[in-house]
């Protein structure tokens, strides 16, 4: 099974104590399986503003995606923030990354080790260019769920 996951992050200037993330899970038939929204008040994520939300969304969505596809398959993770893939593939012990980046790296590596039969592949997309699923992930991260998909939204998850 292949599952496509589109993730995005958000941060509100009005609520500087919380960062948000959103994910859209899309089947091989290009149908929405589910939508998830995440939030955190943890300082190490909030200090990254929307970047903290981007990392949180990818971590949580990959975990959920692993539960959806079972023991083997492919998770394609589409993201518009370079760090979502760079913090996994370009990490070194000498990196001067923030705590959230190191935590994200360690969690994704752990998930890959625990699920060796699942390929987790990252795909960078350009933000705000009309990619319908990336735009929907942005809307979910911002709490704007289209009414036509209200039956696909899961309860918000706090990290």
C-alpha cells in the first residue's frame, strides 16, 4: 500500500504560545482518507514558530500513516519546508540545530528502524503554488477545514 501525506505548519502572531500543524492523508486513488490537526505549547517547538509546526506535523503524520498502512508499504511525505527532509537526511553529530530539529531527527530515524518494511520518502513541494493537497494541508494547519471534508477530520492532537 502507498499512502501520500501532505503536511504543513502554522503559527499565529495573535497566539505566540502555540504552534500548529496539519496533515492530509491521500490514498493511491487520490481520495482524502483523513485530516489531522496538531498543536503544541512546548517551548522548543513554539520557538520555531511555523517551522516547529512543520516538524510536529510531519512527525505525527508519519506515526499515524504507519498505523494506517500496516506492516509494509510506502509513505510519501510531501512538505513545503526544507527542514522536514533535511533534518533527517543531512544530520550530523556536529550539527548546531535547535532542540526541535534534533528531536525530530531522532524520532524519524527511530520510526524508520521500527518499521523497516515501510519506505518513508520525503518530497519537497513549493508552497502556495496551487498544489491542491498542499494547500489543503495549509488550511488544516490554520484550522480552516472545508465543510465538504468535515467528516474526514480527526480530533485535534496535542503534542
